[in-house]
C-alpha cells in the first residue's frame, strides 16, 4: 500500500478533529468553543455535509432565554455565573452572549476569600488567623480597597494590642468573638456547598 501524501494526512486529521464536534449546536456556540468565526463554522458544516443545528433560529432561542431570565430574576440574583451554569445548564456560549451582560449586575462575583464579610477594624494579624489567610494577603486587600487602618493596632516589637481608652479591651474582645462566629458559619457553609457539589 502506498504511503499517504501530506495532503491526505492533513485531510484525515481535519476529519478526525471535526468528527468529534456536536453539530446539533449553533454555529455561534461552536465558534466560541473552537476559537473560530461563525462564518468559518458554517463553511465547515457545509463542507462536511454535517446536519444543521437543532435550533437554527438563534434569535428566537436568545429571546426565550431573556424572557426566562426576566421571569426568574429573583431566583438568579446572588448566584455566581458558574452556579447559574451548573444549576440551569447554560453552556459556555452564553458567557459571551448578551444574556450574560444582562444578568451580570445581578450576579455575585466569585471570590476565593470572604472579603465582604471581614471586619477590617481588627488588625491584619487577627484577621489572618481567624479567616485562615496569609497576613500579607489581608494587608494587600486593605491597601487595594483603600480600607482605613485597624481600630486596634499592635505595639511595634511586642505584638501586643494597644488600647487607647476605657472599654477598648472589652470592645476588641467582643469584635474578635463576633468575627470568629462569622468565620465558623462561613467555613461550615462552604463545606456544605462542597459536599452538595460532590453529591450532584
């Protein structure tokens, strides 16, 4: 048997690559996944004789998605985009669609750290210990968000907290206890979400 030419090898590789594509998807969805334009996907679909998408009228599908989002906005508020995708089955295509732009103001940005819950009146050292964070990360966040210095500060060299007036010790201790309770709830909820994700 004669060896395949370079052109034949390229053709075989081309066919192998595109044989794995889900042609029931819209051209625009495949364009996002494959890093090509929608027009190029249309050409390849025609070249291979691949079937037409299941829902060729993307405008109708988009209108339906918008209407669904408006009708269910109360349930969607506060979710991250990843949570919305996982819960309602939105594919990657929708992340670059007008629907994502519409929902973005109502969605919660995913963050690895609970900055919105943290009481920055406490020293960086205390916050790092309570929230299990590197101390330099807390100080960077304080600087980045231009958060005022802590109410209670550590004495240089000794590491002990400075108290400027009567009742400050009790106020500091109450704030620490409240912060510890918040952290316990946060980590418990995070563990529940993780366990729920594994179960799903």
